[in-house]
C-alpha cells in the first residue's frame, strides 16, 4: 500500500504536506495540519503501519489543538491522547491533522464551525454533511486513507454518504470515549471513515475494546457474530419515506442488488420512527446542557474580558464563546431538565427510546441487516440555497435511530447521480460489525467507490 511509504522519509513527508496544503485550500477539511508535527512511524510492521490519518477536532491528540470548532476552545492544546489515538499509534498509524466539524458536533452540514465551513470535494457549493464533515471530505479528496469522527446522531454516516465513502458508527461502548469531548454521553461513539472497506474494518478492530478509563466501554466479543439462519438475511424500511428522486433511485437499486445476489430481503415498517426526532433532540440536548456546563471561562478556554463578577464572567464568556446552534441546544436541554419538566420530557423520551430498542430487537431476531437511507437528499447547498437548520434536524430521522438504540451502522456509497454521491446505511445487531462489513462487501463490485473531480491517487502524491 503506497500510503505506508508517504511518511517514511523527510522528502516524502514534505511532498505530502505540500500536497495537502494545495488540495485542501478550496475544501477546508483540516483545521490544523502541521507538517512539523508529522513524525515517521515508530511501528513499521503490520497492515496499518505508517498510515497517516485525520482526527475530528473533538478527539484528543497530544500537542494538537482540541477546539471542537468552537471559539470557546480556540487556543486549547490537548495534553494527552484519546484511547483510540493511543491504540492507533501503537499499531503504527500517525495522526497528521485535526479535521473540521460542526461546533461541538451540533449540526448536519459542517457549516456550524467557528472557523469556517467545509466544502464537498464533489461540488464546492455543497456541504459535506456533519458533524464529521471535515473527516469525510479529507478521505473523499484523498488527503488521508482514513479518518476518525464521532457519531451522536449520524455525524459519521451522513457526511460519509454526502462524500461518497464508507462511514462506520460502531456499537455503543465498543470504542472507548476517553478523550472524546462529550456532547451527549449516552449517544456519542467514535467512528471511522474510509474509502476502503477492509481498512475501515481493520481500524475498528484496533480501536475497539474495553477501557478502564471509560466506564461505559464494553469488552468486545472475540467470537464473530453469525448470521441468524446461516446466511445473511436483510430487511429494509418500506413505505413513503420522503426521499428525493436521486435517493429513492439509489435506495431501490441497493435493495435490488441484494436480491440479485440471492439474499432474502423483505420490507418492514417501524411504527416508532415518527417519534425518533423529538426523542433524540430531547435526550441529546439535555445531556449537552450538562456536559457543556464545564465551559465557563474560569478554568480553561475562552475568557471574556468584560466580566466584572464571577457570574458575569461566566455569562459573557459563554455568550461570546458559543455559536448560535450550541446556545440553542443548551437552552433547549436546560429547559427539559427543569424541575417539573424532567419527567414530562426527558423521562418520557427515555421510555419511547426503550420502545424503539425493543422494535429493533424484534427485527434482528429474524434478520441480520436492516437497510435504510442515510439521508432523504444528497448533499445540499451552503447557506440559504440549502436546508434550514430545522429541515436538517427533521431529516436526521434515518440516522439518529442507531444512536438511540446503540446499534452499529455502516454508511456505504451506492452510486453518483447528478454529480453527487448517493448513500444508504446498514444496521446490525449489537457487536455484529463483522456482518455489516460482510454485507457491504457483497455490493462492493456493484457500487464501487467513485472519485470526485481532481482526485489524486496516493502514488502520485510522492511520485
């Protein structure tokens, strides 16, 4: 693999840094890419040795900034590594930069970044999706072979679909969250974006596993999951799903390709799907309100120069440091947690969440893979020409379900239409990521990963 050679010599590292600097100028996938921090790999053995990778800027990498794309953490430098980063470095991988994102993971476009949005490599006038849009764009553009992101409501899978690459959201707890800046603690998980399906699986195998630093992490089973009936079986979400013609066409093509491969697939309906958006945003914003309370302008991060009392300092620091979308979600989360409202909103949302979990338990009692669109539309345009923030939230209905249930999900490309990628996603039962990858491999030759305009193969970067 040519990527293994890119960081081996000083000359190659310089060529690589120059390439990324030029190629990323119009994309802005990286918030930080410092050539002087790119070191040769310490481990040069194994299939992952020597690979450079990008890291979403809410995951701690020692000596790199950890901004969460927010003014409130603009100059904060991480003093430690996340557990996932430690594991990848031991495997010989080298983090080369921090990727752009929606502030604190709150958004579906990567336009909600305090440091400017990211452009889709397929069409610079379109968004990359979010909130891991920088990671997806960097991979799609060929700047890195893989990147880490975080997925709280689809933040790995939706941008992967928009950029035409694979995006894995693992089982909740299978990857340590130590070093991931918390947005919604019961929903967050570190995921993987890559153009190469095998590479995505290998990266997941490295970063998964129980971690004493994260009490929500779980010991991942050594034995691989087996198909329910000895052979992969599929279900898909049927009904009027509100898809654009391009997504509808790709979705139907995926279902037909599964049939053509000789697999059983049947349509199902999920009655609770109409509740997933209010349930998700009730739970996510409530947890965000608690998690973001630590950013108060006192211990670290942005501090307002206008506060004369401790209370005024905190108010002004948060008002000046947080963006509009973050403020909105904190206010909503604080409201649903108020005395007298918690049972009415947060408690009720958790009960509906349990109902959704039970519905998927039933599906996976007789089926291995659940097929569903990743997003109702392809990548939309920036600003007023695209979707409003409200429309983006409503459109998250297909992705947030995997976070509410904790199930693993994989976004995969199923073609290009009108110059933009089309993606769908597969769900599987808990700790059945191997079945997700096996199912995606069945379609890899039918729907190969396409390259955006101007794509430069890795061998030409140092050639």
